C-alpha cells in the first residue's frame, strides 16, 4: 500500500502545476477536537505550507484513501467524518475490488453522490476537471 501512496504523490505532484499542494499522510482537521490522516490530500496552496496550522475542510480540494484491509473503516467512520466536516470530495482507491470510489456532495452522515470507476476509466478532481488520471494507473500494484 505504501508504494501506491508514493505513486499517487508523484503523479499528483506532477499534475499540480502549482494549483494544489500534495499532502501525503498528514493530518487534516475535521472539527475543533479531531484530526484524521488521509493517505493523500490535495490542498489549496498556502504561503507557509501549513507550518502554522493543520489544514481544515475549507482548504481541501480532495482527500484520497488507499484501502485494502482498512476498506470498511475508510467507507464507514472516515467517510462519515469527512462528510460531516464538509470535505467536498473523497476518493477511495479500493484495492480489494479494483476500483476508485468517488464521493461528492457531503452531508451530515456522509455523501449524496458515489461513482465507481473501473480500470478502463479516467478520474479527475472535481475542482480540476482537466487533471485526468487513468484509474488503471491509480490501482497498479
């Protein structure tokens, strides 16, 4: 799984063109008392690279979880927490059933929209529809 996170970090950094900051395995503030650590986050650029504070929902373009043994936890507790926090978009890279689950339209208990992408598809963050990536590349192990 670590290799998939490293590949994601490299790929998303290459696509960024200074439009976002790739934030691998670092904390995101989901409320005043809680932080979660997604595998990768795409954040609004910050002049101090978030040295003064951990980013919150308003600074997140996309959160990505890479899931195999953690799939139930990522789909359950984490996804609900991200939705309650108002994180606009979450991808779960499902290594068990090779697919990318795209969640959008957050609400208090999770997300209203779920799309499942297969290896033949392409994915792009909602905030950057021109930043297309091949799902097969995201799932490669």
